C-alpha cells in the first residue's frame, strides 16, 4: 500500500545544497511520503499513475514544469470518480514554476508545506489538445497553462527554475533568433466556435488556459483556468511587436499582448508548412490540432480563500498610521 502522499521529482530539480536542504525539509514536513524519481514528463506520468493505482491520495509534483505536466496527464487518465478523490499539488523547490504561479500558490517554502498538508482543493479547468505526434500518430494531452505554437520544432529544455535568470534570458533570445531566421512561416487556418478567426502566416502563437507559460513568462494576462475558456494569441509574419513580445516575454518589460480571441473550442489547421506544438513546456507534435476545455476537471491543492483575505486584511491594518484605527472605530460607533 502506498503512502498517503507521493512526491514526483526529477533529481536535477533538487541538485545543489540549497535545493537539497529544501527537499529534506519537505520530506520531513509532508511525511509519511513516497518519493518517486522521474527523468522527464513521460516518466513522471507513469510514476504518478502507478501511485494513484496503489491508493495514494495526494500527488505532488516538485520542481520543474515537466514533472507537473506528467502529473496532470496521469490524473486525467483516471476514472472521474477516482480523479475526484485525488489531491494534486505543486511544490516549488527553487523559484515558483508556472504551475504554482497559475494557481496563486504561496512562495515561502514553509507556507507551501502548510497548504499542502491542509490539502484544501479547488477544481480547475484543463485544456485538452488532440493533434499528431512527430511521427504522424494521433495523440491527446491535457494542459493547465497552455500550448505553444511555432514553425520551429520544439526541443526538450531544462526547467527554467533550475537556471539563473540571465541564462533564461539568453535561451529566450536564442529561441527568438532561431524563429526569425527559420524562413517563411507556415500558412494556417484558426477556427473557433463561431467560424474562422484567422487565415494567414503564423510565426508563433499560444493557446492559454492560464496566464503563464513555462520559460516564456506571462503570455495571456487575462486568462483564468476557472472561466471555462482559452485565450489565443498569435503573431504573423509582419506583426513584429507582437512577435517580439511573445518570443522575449521573460526579458521585455511591459504588458503581455492582449488575446486575439477567447474560445471554448478551437481548431488549427496548416494550409502550408508545418506548425509544431509544445504542451505545458513539453514537445508534443504537429497540427492539425483541436482544443477544448474540460471544466472543473483537476482537484488542485490551493491556499484557502479565507486565509488570503485575512492576510490582506492584516497587511492593511499593519499599514495604518498609529491611532487611525482607533479613530475610525470611534467614528463608526458614534453614528
């Protein structure tokens, strides 16, 4: 029988003295637990699936986005009744990954452990994408954050929270230069529930369930994984400002581009050339691709709303000048 909690971890995410100490603190603070090691998203999915089949009730992805993406897809393989009994958590050993940022998870490690121990859940929407893998076979994946669209075949990359921010910026610059020098972009047709949304060249784009995308930062500032919709952004051959903002989001100041469309269902077809897909930071396949939303599908461990409100109230009270609170109370009671 498995322990009640299983942590899915890539050992590289715990490399270094600081992360090792943080992991040891997690093992003590969340015990009893099973620790399952995985090298990539596929191994993480299999480890999480096996843990769920052996009775684990709380599954936690630690570290980078690949572990989280594998965990999400493992849980979505479960029968609906079994899935509702699982509690899914995201634990950031370094800086916060995009999964924890999407659900508004606290950053201090001690607070993360408190929230994960309490196990309060909120059912989040998930996106689903059906496309072809790189060998042309049908494949389906679920995503919490989004799917990246590009004319350059995506490659596996180290998790951003394992790297210094300067190196993350250099990687973004390299991705951008490669995209710009890649040649003529493919011609695509993007269709929503009400018909055609766009027909023309596509250099890069994203279908977002949440605001943040792994290694690319905030791409959809108004996306919400609780509203039953996906935000779609894209850049054609001549949309240089939008293209630069999508490619260089981690290093360019200013707001992310506003979504070109908000939809519940979407289809992207390639009219010429090849459109590649990356799902929550993991290389996936090629268009044609269809997207849909599965509402309230994933029970995610979150910080209780009441605690967030109380903390904001305490912060406001702490900022009041001395005597102002007493004066306000006196004024209110004299009415």
